[in-house]
C-alpha cells in the first residue's frame, strides 16, 4: 500500500531511536491482530481497456463517489483524490498503473476479513458494476507498458525514473502486477525474527499455491508466477531474500542496518516530495540533505520503499502471493495466521523446511516460478510441502479457535487445499482458458472478475 500519512517530525540522530521504534510495535501475546491487503485490475466493460484517472467515470470520479456514498475520507495529492480512508483503518489506494487496493483494518478473525472483503467489492459494484470489471489476477495478461496509464501520484514520478536504472522489469512491477499480502503482529525482537525467518523459508511454496500470472501479452508467459519473476529484475538493493534473515541470531539491529543501506527514493516536506533517489539513508541521517534533517517520519517513509520478500514495520508483511479469486485470496490470512500465531505450528513449519540452505532455497524458488506446484527440492515437491503446510496451518487454526472460543477459520483454507491436492493452480487454469477454450479478452476478463 502506498498512501500519504501524517509524518512524525521527531529528529532522528541515533540508531537507538530506530530500535525503540520497532520495540514500540511489540504487542501482548493475547492481543494479536492481522490485516489483509489485496489488489485488483479495473477494466472498462465498453472497450475492455484499463481505467485511467482523468477520464469521465475514471478513478477521480470513482473515488469521489465512494467518499460521498460510503463515508470514505479522501486523501489528496496535488489537489486530486488518490486515496480513501475510513473507520478503524481501512484504506483504498492506487498502485502506479491503476491497480486498486484495499488495505484492510486490523482484524481478529478471518471471518471479519471476509466481511470486509465482501463489503468492499459490494460497494464497488453498486457504483460501477455496469461500467467496470474488477479482475483478480497476479499480472496483466494482455497489455504492454505503454497501454497502461500512470496514476497522478508524486511519489510514483520519482520511482518510475529511478527504478529502471536498477532493473529492466521495474515498470512491470509498478504497473502490471497485483498481489495479496498479510500483515501480522509480533511480541518481541526474538518473535519478530522467528516469524520473518519462518515466513521467508516457506514463502516460495506460498507463491506456488497462489500462482496466477501465467499469461503475458495474451499468450503463455513461460512462468507459473511471472509476477514473482518480475521481482528478480526490479532492484536488487531493495528486494529479494536478504542473507541475514536466514540466520537464527539476528534482530532489530541487523534489520536497521539493512534499511540504512537501502537507497532512498524521497523525503516529504510541506506535502511535497523531494527527490533523494539513490542516496543512502545512513548518510542522510548523519549529514542531512540541502538543509533537511532526518526525522522519524522520513524513516517510516523510507521503510515503505524496501521490498524484501518478508518485511518488517511495526508489524510483519508477507508479500509473496499473486492476487486471485475471492476464496483463494481469503485463504492467505488464514494460512499465515495458523502458522505465525500458533507456537507449535510455527515450530513444525520451520522444521518442515529445516536443512535447506540459502542457495538451495533460491534454486527451489526459481523452479517454482516456472514449474509451480511440480517444482522439486531436496525436501520434496512444492505440492508435497504445500499439502503438509496446509495441514499444519489448519491444525493451528483449530487450536487457536478453541483457545479463543470461536469457530475455526480452517474452512478458509479450502480453496488452497484443492490447489495443493490436485496440483492445479490458478495459473494452470488460466493457461487452460487460453489454450483449450480459446477465450477472448472479453470472456476471459469476465471469467476472472471478482
């Protein structure tokens, strides 16, 4: 999610302030919540083109209508409504190519997340179902970069100029991909590192389960999850699998050191973005820049521009899944909750991946991007590991529900269990739609509309 927020003006002079920032994110074990973010492509029904911002009925009008009818508070960028916020933390934002994102509020159960998801889609369709299609896929299956309009957000202008100097697929990441991700609490420094390490190790298997980006330019992309492939040629300084995360002896200090060396994009002053692309935050914190001194708000903004596979803010984000259909996307918060929030399950999941070193892990992920559930490793196929992973997560959800005295959320794993059992992912179904049924652009978009 990318939206402008009020920034802390606390002057930043020591690393201990940054350590304290992450310590402030620690939650009590009995008070853990989670949030879900999901993106979708928005196509116009009349000409099957992506929705732009300025056109009549475009995002500018849609956001204004959402604000007026459903109580969303608008957020502006240079006079244009580019985000909406509401109630207990929900936000609607725009990715660079117009991918529409709901950043959900903190929830205690996936039942609550499902209600939030369904209400969001219902509101969109009440306003625009006769005009627009909201499509859940991991990557735009038809268009090229020049066919996709840029959204009018100042921060994207800086990113779109800098990132192509670092990777040839940078604009594809910005304009052509959609994801679903989960955000989870941690209780201590040790807990945060353990969640991240566990999430990092099984993230490739989760990517296989959620793969839905097998078509590009209207033909097979050569990958089951081309979206994940895009991240390998985007910016090596800020994405991927940092080596220190594989260790079992790291904490806040190591993560801060990593962030200090991730090149900056910008800082924000008086609602304006100041280009800092390529500068070191470490140097900026020591010496400032053209009269500007580093603040905690600058650091928070900078954190949002680092994209490791698993990311920490005052919560932990797991980021490896393609977007997809409703039931699949609702499986993501259930899967990670069952793993991260049940101590026995998390330990068993970590043991499931024990013995795979970093090089083997990276090779496994490379195979998964191309082969999906049939990819093999020294620990078994992605399909075999996914089936055990889902069993463990389901058992964890059952026990957590019993402890909290509510119905188990295990049922939300159903769509993922079907994928794991059959080995047929959304990516495989999409390929069949093209290769066997010969679907047109119109019929395919309608079939994958949420």
